[in-house]
C-alpha cells in the first residue's frame, strides 16, 4: 500500500530536514555485521555515535558479538530474533552481497513496523532488484539511502550511520559548521569535508548518495531537506555523469557544484560506479551547463577565472571547492565558520629525494605530522634499510624479469644489454645494492674480490682440485669450493658488518666517502672493538695491510676504514672486508633501496665471488703472495674484475680491446629471469632453508643451488657455437680475429656451407632419416617469420662494437651465413643471428691466440665457455638469492600435488 509522505512530492519522502538524516535518537541494526567491511567500520561508527547500534545479524552466528571500544554488539541469526530479544530499532544498514540486498531490505520491512530508514552500503545491485527495493520503500513508507553508499553522518549530532564517512577518526573530519554535503562518491565526501576545513568551513549533514543505477535518495530529496534545515547555510554537491537527478536542483540556498567525469563520455562500459555512465543529455558537460544556468554564471570557477554568483559556482576539481565556496558565501555576506585550518598545499610528512638534486620548485620540505603519526614516522626514520613484505615467490621475482617481446632480461630495472656496457664491478655489485655502483665502490669491490681469489692453503682449492681431477664439469668444481664457504667461514665478517651498521646508523653519515667525518662521536665498547681486531690466528695473514694499501693506491675513500684505522691496533681481514662491504652498501641502505639484511650479508657474497672465480684457476697457480705469477700488490692495487676473469680464463691480463668483449659477455649472461633453471635452483635452496628465519639460510648453499642447476645443456652449451666456428675456420690460417683485413672470403665460405647444409637437408627428407641438428647461433623461435629477422640483443651488441671500431670475424661470418642460407634455399627467410652466436664469437676471439699457439686445447675452450657462463650467472643468482631471502616464504617453491603428473 502506497504511503503518504511529504506533501508536494510525486513519490514518498519522509525526511523533511537534513537534521533528521542521522540523529542520536536513531537505533540501528546492521545486516551482515560480521562481514569483512562491517567488521572494520561498524565499531568506529558505534563508538563515535554514542552506541547507536542495538544489534546485528549474521546467519549461523547467533550468540557471537562484535567488539567495539564502548561495548559489544550482540549478533543474531536474523532480524526477527533480535526484535524478539527486545532490541528495537528504526534504522537498518545493509552490508549484504548484491544478490542478497533485496531480501535483506524485505526482511527489515516485513518484521519491523517501526522502520523508518535504510542505508544500503552494497554496490552493484542488479537493476531488477533495485527496482523492487524502490517499490518496497515507497509502499511501506521507508526512506532508503544508497545503494553503493558510504552512509550518512551529522557533524552537529556526532552520528555516523553505515559506511566509513570520516574514516577511522571521524571527529577529525566531521567538524561542526554550516555546510551540507551531498556526494556521489563516498570517499570524496570525507575528502571534501577535510578540504572545507582548510578554508574555515565546517559541515552539518553529509550524505554519500552512492552511484549505482538507482540512487534512492537523490538530489531533489536532498534539496528539499536542505531548504528545511536552519543549520545549513549552503551546500556542496559532488556529481558524476549519468542520470537527471540534478537537472532541476533548487534548494533556495547557495551551492557549489563539483561536476567530474568528462573523460567518462568516451567509455563504452562502466568504470567504478555503475551509474556513472552518461546516456543522452546527462554527460558531465550537460550537468555543468545545468548548474551554470541555475547559478547564472558564464563559466567554471577556477583560480585563474573565479566565476561565481550569490547563487553558486561550478567547479571540476575538488581542490577548488573551498575557494569557490568562500567566494559564493562572501557574495551572500556570510563569513567562514572558524579560522582556516591549514592549506591544501602539499605537506609531505616524509621526504626522500633518492639523492637527487631537485629544482627548488619541486624539492618539497618535510612537514611535521600531527600526533600520533609523528611518533610513527619517527620510528620509521630510525628503521635502517627497506622493509620488504613477504609473499610466495614461486615463479616470481622482485629482482629480474624477461620482456617476452624482445627476450631481453632486466635486473633491478636495468636491461642486460645496458649492463653489458657497464664495468664488471657495477654488475657484480648490482644484485646487492640495486643500483649502478660509483667509481669508489667499484674500486672497493675490486679489492674485496682480489683478497679472496688466491686460495693457497685453503681447503676450498683442495676441494676444487679434487673435483677437477675427478673429471667434473666446471660448475661442479666451483660448487666444491663454494660448499666450504659456510656460515662459520663468514661468521666474523658478518658480525663486523652488523656492528658497523649499529655504530653508524644514527650518526647522520649520508655518504661513506665523506672527508673529515667526526669519528670521535662514535662510541664503541671493548667487546665491539675486540671484534674488529686481529687475533693470533691472523698473525700470518698479510692481506689486511695489503687491502688497506690498495685502497690508498686506488684513491678510495671510506669512513668505515678510517674508523678501523683509528682503533689503535691491527685489524683483521674480516674487519676490512666488512668495512668495504658496508661502504658499498651504505648509500642504498640509508635511502632504503635495500634492506638491512642485504647489507649485513654482502660480505658473504663478496667472499663467494672471489672463491668461486679463484676456484676456476687450478691450484698449482695459487702461490703465497702471487696468483698465476701476478703479485698480491699488483692485483690488489691495480687489477679490475675484467682482469681477474681473463686471468682465470686464459692465464693473463687482457688488453683493453680484449677486456671489452669479456665485459659484454658477462653482462649478457647475468640472467634469463626467474624462470631459468639456474634461478629456480638458487631460489629453491633459499625456500628450503626457510627465508622467514633468515639466519638459517646458507647463502653458499643457495649458490650451490644455482651451480647444480647448470650443466652441459644449460651453461656448457656455449661451446657448441665455438666448435661450429672452429670447424668452419679450420685451415684458413686466421691469425687475428679482430683484423678486418684478414683476407678470407667469408661470403664464399658461408655459401659453401649453406649449399652443403641444404643438400644434407634434402637427403634427410628423401631417405627419411632424422633431421640434422639445428645450427648453433642461428634462428630463434621468437624472432622469425619476417623476410629478414633480427635478434635485438645481437643488433644492440653489433652496433656497440661498430661504434667502438671493434671487428670480430666470427660474428661477421654468422651475418654472412644467415644470408647465404636464404640465398641457397636452405632457409625460407633470412634467419636471425641470435645472441648465442654473439657469445660464441666474442669468446672465441678472446681465446683465439692461446688456442692457435697450443696454450689452450679444445677441452680448455669448452671449460672457458662454461666458466664465462658461470661468471655471469653467479651475478644473477646473487640477485635471486637476496630477493628470495628478503621476500620469500618458507617452502614456497613447492609445486602443489594436484599440479604434478604421474607418467606411465
């Protein structure tokens, strides 16, 4: 039966004034009170409103309660049960899922004749159900607000019903004043109230109307109640496209209308609010025009053109609302409710310019946050390093990813193509500092690696030699040595690193290269001092002094080394390594680019790098004071990572021209993303140890996981391209692969092979024998199908070599070969020369002289190819190990049983 409401309305409307929207007399029931949203919001509403919620419903949970700061709210299976228990109410709040909202409204109306209002928080209710809800409300004389609403609130009555207007601390936003708010957006209802306070305007009643297809309490209803509310001197409306509710809006009081959503006119489906889709004549532009005509203004209000009248103003940016309202009210002779509270200028509570020198206009100054946030921020400021949330990391990585379109891998935001052009020291540091190391840090890393490579007298080289003599592959040889660099081998240097971070964390040190830092301000107790000092066991180790001398020789700077120098006694190699590692990690640690865990474990990685590279050199070349005949002083004070790797590969220091391709090779091989076999091996080892208890994760074992997942098909296959080139160039008399005047007809050589290859393919098809194996370095499943195909990684390196005037005959031959294969009909289009061909060409050129003179055998070339892969991949493994250690969960690399297959 249709109920009669306010006279003059074509439909039922019971609320005569905004003062009646949310009052202290309202008794409220909440449907689905224990749902995830209500459980968070309802206790705040109940406490703020003085305990206005009498009970809630949640089927099957009778007898439970929802705890709030001012007492528990009882829970019943249904509304009838709550009424029977003596809990009377006249207002309902609906938190039910969309499919249940209509039935919830029906239940409220059916069992409670005293019901007067319903607030529906549920969004995306079906149109058919919304129509039925509307009909129920009209027939039974119930005012319905919503759906998709964040509820209603009253700043004078200090009441909030349904939703989260005012957030977790409503009193901060719901400030008593003279402005009513009506908004299609729930979140912006609170934001606008906060913005108004900055201009001195408080609020009366706030209504989040929602923006589903049906708005049950719409702009005309609000206009009537506003007209009859003596507290409200003006109103702010926030409107989105869709619907004609605002077309004839007239409250008889000043209004600022904020109309947003011009961009939505280009959409073909709803984004966000289901009702914010314009039909015909109800776009954002249409609504702007309606209000401008009503207010008798000829444009939008902006700071540059403040168009307003005594009736109102139209804005399209919520930040303009306070100024527009002030202008409108001034034309009505009305002053703000209270002095302005702050401004809308950006007031960052935390500032981190990442070390960049920003222009003054955008270099924002930090503003002290109000309590209690200031104390929380101060606690964060005392926190050293980044804090990284943990999650399952199977088939995932926060360190690397591969672009599927280009097959180019990125490590901490840098493509391996770019890394191939960086100094090797920068690449070895990148996994652990997440940025490109500066010259000082690169020099420090050289010294750290140099100090760990010579393994004379170390059981690690004995283990490596034993593995080598047993005929094991190069990765197994490295693994034998790495296995001995366990926790006890790094215990002291890790402790020294932790102590240095503790000592300097609150010192204000921003850059460890700083000159004249007041070290006297760093207090140190006897136990900590003793941690850094050499013991009797260190008496015969000359490396601490050699490392310190090398820092001076290279022009390095470190406040931490200065600190050790001021202890007045001989320090240990572990202490020097810790100081070098802390120097490298300090800036990214202070900028929270890396975690404290990463910084504290950095010495373990540096020691592993040195031992693994050193283990690839046979033990006979490790002598007291020299490695492969190179003195300790020279290696520590002058040599670079490229020199170290070349020494391990061919037993000598490279020329500048030779060092460049080695740098490129290593950079290209760093990573193929978290899906590569080596990455999964490293990540699996961390997962098995349990990264949620980081101290139990053995980083050397994780590196073994990478090494054990290398093999002759993944790592050792780099030799296939070299073997192919050796066959082609056998008997050519090639002397220098870098000399473009080599006198060899590459085109003829390529054509001859292409003809032979084509004939073999034809014969294989005719005889039905197996297809001959694929050509190493030619073709790629991703880069195919065009008349001429290119691997972008190969083209990148080719351009770089050309720009530097470098020539490589083996690479040039590959370029001739793919064209010859097409010209002779051996391939349907011009295959790409893939990145594996580049690797084979660069590496073979590097070792060609030693191979030609018999210093290196074909077996040595295979070992060299494998080791180059390992040098690059240990960098990528370090990145995945550190990332999984910081982010991963225990046992997260398992495959669920239901995804496993049994094969017969």
